[in-house]
């Protein structure tokens, strides 16, 4: 609710409101989207509140797929603040050791370049809109990194 209804999707920004009918509908989007589909989607889902590294290690098998979306330590992390370059490097080290497949979202960084090169990971750069799209059209490059051969990484990334 907060990510969809806060000003510019920043959780600590306060409630977004509008007297413009179209904008008000946009602000209210998440309310109408909470359908039974969410309940069904979560039926066979386990949610952990633990350090990601511990979750990755304890669930890893050769057939597992990890989608990894950490805070972007080299950007303004807002309410995700506190995640450091060292945390990101520890995550990258674990990703070099796993048996399963992973897809990682991040911004470009020397750290990522170093581990991608060493491990032979595949990367693709995607131009993303920086904000909610409400008036701000500037873009930023996001990097999708995977540890497997794929012709359609871009298509897969759009599924998340
Ligand atoms: C970029 S957001 C991921 C957003 C998510 N993919 C989504 O679509 O809602 C990064 C998330 O990682 C969480 N996080 C930060 N440090 C973490 C850690 N050490 N282990 C697990 N999660 C962590 C943050 O609280 C935040 O929810």
C-alpha cells in the first residue's frame, strides 16, 4: 500500500492525494488491485524475514532459481538505507559459490564488474525510468546479471 500510495512511491514521503479525478484513480490503484489473485499467488509462498545471504545459502540446490534484488548501495537508498558496499560484496561472494541459478538487479559498479568478470556472469544493461513516471522522465541504467547462458535475459527480467 505504501509503495503505491506514497508520494513518488517513497514510503516515508506521506500519502499521495489529488483532486484531479484521473490522478486520484492512479493514486488509488493498489486498493482495487488487491484481489483474490494475490491470495492465490501467496498460497504456496514462504516469506522469510532473515538476512538474504542466509536464505540463499539455506535454499540453494542445483535446480533452484534465486531472484536477488538488494538495496542499490551506490544510490540514494531512502528507506532501505544502511546497506553497504561490503554487504553487496558479501552477497556477490555468496553468488559465486551457489549451485543454483540467479538473476541479480543492481546499478553498475566496479564491484559488480570485478565479480562478473571473475565468475563469467552475463549482464545486460536496461534503461529504467528513475521515478514513478509522474512527470519525471529521466532514466538510469540498471544491470541485470545472471550466472547462466540465456538469449532472452531481457524478456525474463521483465517478468519480475
Ligand atoms: C530493492 S528492494 C527489493 C524490492 C522488491 N524486489 C520488491 O519488488 O518489492 C531491497 C529490499 O531488500 C531488503 N534488505 C535490505 N538488506 C537486506 C538483507 N541483508 N537481507 C535481506 N533483505 C534485505 C530491503 O528491506 C528491501 O526490502
